[in-house]
C-alpha cells in the first residue's frame, strides 16, 4: 500500500491559500460585528436582513433571501426571529396569500439610527478606512462576478 506523500513543494500551505484568507478574515470580521451589534440586540445575520429591509421595506421573504444571497429556507427563520424581537412584522400579501411580506416596525426603523455607527465602528476595529473598504468590496465583487459568469457556461 502506497503511503501519502507530504506536500514537499508547499503548494497546500494553509496560510498561502486565498480561500483560507477569505474564510478566516470573514470569521474575524463577524466576531467584531458581534461586539458592535450586541448593543442593538441583533446577530450579524439579523443585521444583514435589517439592512436589506432598511433599503426596501415591505418586501417578500424571498426578496430578503435574494438580497442576502441565501435560500428562502434560511431567510424565513431569520425573519421570524426578527419578528420575535419586535423589529419586523409579517403579513400575507393582499395580491397572493401564499406570499409573505415583511415590514419594519417602528422599533426596526428606529434601530437604523443606531446602526449608522456600525460601519465606522467596524472600520476602526479592523483598521480599514472607507476608501480601502471600497477597494476591497470592489475586488471581491469582481471575483464573485467572474465566478458567476464562469458558472453560466
């Protein structure tokens, strides 16, 4: 039986992998968000869902899922937790009872004012100013668009 060879060329050193740099950085940033969001009483995924609603109030759960780039089965429990916290209400669509629309409550709308401090707080916590953040966002969006285009083929 042939034994496994060690990566003698060092091609798979974890610290040299883009995937691990993205993964570990994402986890570190999410931990920083947790600290910032604690005073708001929401988790990072809940904060993301609220950001979608602050842009487009009164949308379908499936639209929240689309905005977060997750499936509806992930978005639905997230919305239910936000409802239990008193930040959103869910209503059946008048046009189609099978669809559920999500609306911010007054508490959800008021939370927006507190959330305005979060991006700057995160920037300070991770040492990234607005200009550098914009460059990173653009680069990551370019990579995501390339992957999407490649997967269309």
